[in-house]
C-alpha cells in the first residue's frame, strides 16, 4: 500500500466522530437514509476529501481547501452527476444483459447490485471532476479510473472481507439471529460496499496524486 494511503487510512480510522457528523449532516432532509443512498455516499466522499486535504503537500492550496469546498463543488455539478448516472446505468445494464441474458434485467437482486455500483461510480466520477477542477494542473481522473479498473478483484475481495467482519460483529453481539433478517443482511452489505469503495478510492488517489 502506498505510504500516503496508509497515513490517510490511519487518519480516517481516528476520525470516526467526524464521519458520523458528516453522515448526520447529509441525512438531514434526505429521503433515502440507506447505507448506500446518496446522502451516505456523499458523506463518505466528503470524509475522503477531508482526508486528502489533511495530507496535502505544503503549499498545495487547491488540495488543502478541497475538503472544505467539496459540498459546493458537488452542488455545482448536479447536471454532470445526472448525465453520468444515466450513462453508467445504461452501460451496466447492457453488460449485464450480454453476460446473463435479458432475464438479468428482470432479476431484482441483479437490479440492486447494478444500482449500487452505478450510484457509487457516478458520485465518484463527479468527485474526481471536482478534484481535478480544484487542483488544476494535470488531471488525475483517467489515471485513477484505470488503476481501479485493473484492480476490480481487489475491490470485490475488500467488500467481501468488510461484509464478513461486520456480520461477525453482529453475531457476537446478538447471536446467530442477529443476522437472520434479510433486511439486516442487506444493510450490512450496503454499508460494507460503501466503506470498501471509499477505501479503494483512497488507495487509487494516493497512488496517482504524486
């Protein structure tokens, strides 16, 4: 792991209170309060932005102020977000149809997986666009996306590991029945996906922001 990624992960692990604040801020007035709803994703991206700012090189004013400016930068990109969300949704639906046949589009579980992935990807692309605009100079979006595409297995493994760990914690607290409810298992999976994607994105950024 890149040293910068390690430092940011330590910072994030020690700043849980700040993440909870951001989650509460974004949840206020939001319709979807699920772990993988827009409010939760934006809160995690703001947390990521603040981690980047906290570890910006001295004199890098664009990155130093990025975390603070990110809410307004995202708000300025509503049309971009809508465009990316639509384009990514169509692309993933097309790929699912090619891989699994037309029936894939009618399978609720497949629809949920696609929707989660599209929502995360769309917000992160807007985040990257905001980051490139705030920093100036050489854009990092293309390099970060390429890094992440090459390591999709790593992301899948991380999601699985965080999901399994969260279920173990729930089982230790409340016994086997604590994870017998499908809604509970679904929420655990959603939360693990957002956390894993945030960590994966952090590593991609650390590798490509040098």
